[in-house]
C-alpha cells in the first residue's frame, strides 16, 4: 500500500541553523501538507500546498518557514533559523483531492530537536 | 472558527474491556468532515475513519465503531474487547468545508490497555 515517507526520522540541530525536512507524498496525490506536534501537545496545521503554491498557512508558518516541491516527488519544509521552540515532531501529509473524498494520509514524522 | 475537544486526556482499561473515546466539535460550516487518527508509541499518525457531516450513519469496523451525533456535535469512538495493541493516543480531527484544507485536531486521548 502506498505511503508517505519522511526523512530524516530524527534531526538534532543548533539554534540558528537551517534545517530541511523532506517528504515524499503518495504518488498520485495532489495536495500536500505540513503539521507539527510539540511534545505532548495536539497536532497543529502549518501549511498546505497545491499546484506548486501555498494554498493556506497558519499563524505558526511565519517568514522563517518555507515549502518547496523541487521535483516531481519531493516536498520539503525549510526552517531558516531554528529556535528552541521549533523542537517538535513534524508530519507531512498528502491527499488526492479535497472535499467530500478527501483523506489526509500522514507520514511517520521527523522529530526535530533544537539545542 | 473550528474547535475539537477531547475531554478525556488519559484512559486506562484492562484488556477485553470496552472503551469509548469522546469527541465534541464546533464549527460554523454546515458541511464538514470528521476524522479519527491513531498515534501508537512509534509516533506515526494512522488514519482510522472519515465521516462526512451529511452522512449520519454509524459505522462498525471489526472491534471499532463510531457514533456520530450531529444534534450533540459529537463523534465518539468505541473499541470493544480492547487489546494491548490498542494502546495509543487517539486524535479526533475536523475540517470545515469553508475552512480551507486544514485539519483541526483535538488534544488527543491516551489509551492504555493493560493485560
């Protein structure tokens, strides 16, 4: 069964460094998402992406964040200058469509630790 | 604004007991979609079910059943004859038809099934 994959599974970085989290969505899916989950808290929406542009973003998704689909398979989340509070599990998700038939399928997550 | 409340932060049961996880939601949209996801100790988010607001039929899948009550804005999840492998955090989520593509998650309920 097709699934969303994410790399790396864990990343440790120093405050102020740039990180890139990578995701390979399910191949026939057209909508891509990033969510984050701070340890022990709820899952929060960051951004959605369709047709090579951001379709929606939350207040969390500030200028430090960017997303890109550099080729036909990868979908990346970049954090330009990490802060301690960026430490979280980051989930990528994808869906075929939106609306009635939409289900977002999530990847296994990347656990980011900022020191 | 959308909101999902899972009042039970933690539930502990003994194997073979039935358990119900509560989910109450708020949305101004007349069409919306409700989801349950499971997060096992390994951390990934596993899709369990989607329910559309215009379909109030309850659903049963093996030991899992879902009770959608539009009148009380609730979408509860019952596991019958619980097993140790059911131990996980369970998240209820909502997407309003006019709220873009973002999923709004509840705070999750940690279910511990003891042998």
